[in-house]
C-alpha cells in the first residue's frame, strides 16, 4: 500500500485541522465527503484519532487540584500571602495580636511592623502548636488502626505547619468556606471543622489541601474540591461545581476507597485556599503520589 | 503607545491556573515522568512568583512561564542523570509513569473490547513518544493532548509556528509508522 501521507502532503495538515476542530464549516463538510469516499484517507484519519485518544488516555487528566495546590505552595515558599481571606477573628485565633492587626490595617511604618511578637502571641503559638501535635498524634493513631503503620516522615508534626492556624470557631470556619464555595459545606453528621493548616516542609511534594474535622468524635479529612460522598472510614468530600467535576469523579472512582487513599492523607494535610481563577475555586483534598 | 497596567500578584494565580496544564505537559516532555513534572512545575511557580516583578506587562505570560518551566525541567533532568551516573538506575525507575490510569480499569471497556489490546497499543504509543526529542514531544503533547493551536505552542516553547507544525507532522508520521508496523496493518 502506498504511503498516502507522502503522496498527499496536505492530507495530514487537513486531518490535523479536522481532528482539532479547526476546519471551517464548508471545509469540514467537504473533508467529510472525502472521508466517506476514500478508504485510505478514512484509515489515516482513524489512525490519527486513535493516536490522539491513546495519548489522552496515557497522560493524566485531572490536574486542576494539583495546580491550585502548587500555586498555594509556591506562594507560601515565595513569601506571598497564602491565605488572604482569614477574617479578623480568625487572625486573632491564629495568634495574631490586636496591635499587629491594627497596625497592618492602618499601614504603619516598617519600623512599627518589626516589633517583636508579644507574649500573648507567643503563648497562642505554643497552644496552637500543642494542638497540632495532639491532632497529629490522634490522627496517626486513627490511621495506624485502619491502615497500618505510617512511615514517620508522613506523620503530621507541629513543626510541619506554617503558619500555624488553629481555629476554634468551627461555625465561623464553615461559614467562611461556604461563602467561598457558594453553597453550604456538607459536613458528615455531627461534623465540625477543628483545624486548618498548611504544611511547609514538603518543598518537592505535590501538596494536598484539606481540612481536618471531626465526625462523630472521629477525625476526618474534608476535601474541598470535587463531588463525592462520605466514605465508610469517615472521610468525606464536599461538592464543588466545576468543569472538571466529571473527570475528577472518574479518577476518584478508580481508587479503591472510592475517594482517596489514606496513605497520603496525613502526609499531605494542608490548607485550603480560595483561588481567583476564572472559575472561583477552593482546591483541596489529597494529592498523593 | 498603548499603556498596559502592570500585572499584580492575583493575576499570577489566574494565569498560572489557566496555563498550568500546558506548562505541566512541557515539563513532562522534558523529564518524561509525571512525578518529576509535578515537581518541575512546582519549582517553576516558586521561581516565577519570586521574579514576577520582572515580568513585562503586556507580554505573554505563557511564553515567560514556559521558559522558566523548560529551564527548570532541563536542570531537573541533568540532576537526575547525574544521580544515575553516581548511584545507578533506581529499581523503580520508569520513563513515563501513568498512575492509576491503567491498573484500576476494568478489563473490559464499554464496547466490550478487552483492554489488554488497548493498553498494548497505548504502551507502544508512549514508547514511540519517548523516541522523539524534547521539543517534538512537547509539540505533540501540546497539540494532540492539550489541543493548543500552533501559535500557542510557538509561544510556550519559544519556537516559530512553522517549526511547531513540522514537529507535530513529522512526529505524527513517526508515531503512526511505529504503530502501523506493529498493530495497525
């Protein structure tokens, strides 16, 4: 069989435009008539379509959550503010002193901003650190029970959260998150958010965004990204409309638990962040590899 | 002369998310490993944020970021090669990894075709893809997977449109020939 693509140098270009949907309507109709009439052309077109399908199957599709996670991590490492939407009360809970907040609000001078942390702030940081450590311990126990021991490097430690953001006002957190989602946060029955934090010690790892919460006395991870339902082991995911929901859902369904694996959960516990992308997005969840 | 308002930090987020997929494919085409591609884009984002004030407003973010990604990816590849020379190939080394997309699928697809045949075909496509050079591979991925037009590919890879087009056409022939020789006859 002669190599048709060499005999007709423009054929591949036309197929390329046709498969990319870039042919003008008249040209498209004409090309489709040719396709129907010329078996060689039809075979070549099919081969190219198979090639495209194969490549698209091979290259992972759902990277939107990863993109947002990488963005947030990059901001953190590069010194840009990772969280811009904490309310004043949340900032207080985060250990930020009133004087510092007021100073920031009134655009004080650099000299005033360099005032060392107050004793109150230090105390708040210690408390928050201890809370994170306690959560880490109980968290590790939870997953040790259900999934077997985790490597120590994967466990959350107090020093792995930066900045340490502890928030005791669960309702307020829920409202903040709901306002970003544009819909009520779907927590498991009896669930509440108890912690919001970001890991800073995994410079080369894809990060996950999540909220550690409680459900029926158990700690769970809420993933604020795509639609899914609560799992038998207590993890839950809330819904967020996005163009990628279907693709993500299909990826989710390929996983054993139906949602995500716990192996990566603790190691990638991180913060949620709202992104001002064209489609407002709270990216989240577990991006483990 | 038209005045372009300077881009500010929030614009970086929007642009980064908009072009992330293409940037990731550029990284993948150089490092040929999805995990490394993740790391490359992550590192590139940090670098880009740190020097975002040097980005000239009104120019192409895609081109600017694409160059950073390519540089980081090449450094990454050099680093990996150095490590391989020093320590040897790791036991779990693989060229392009495809997490979860193959192993978790049903053996029968919606049309009742045995997936093994499809996977063998996909494997051959990927193997052939690895035979291409970086730029050709990037052109193929950006055109066939991401669906960018040649102008966009030209921007992100800093090559002329005609070069991008000829890379895609030539690579398509190479890939098709490799596949035709084995299964599509």
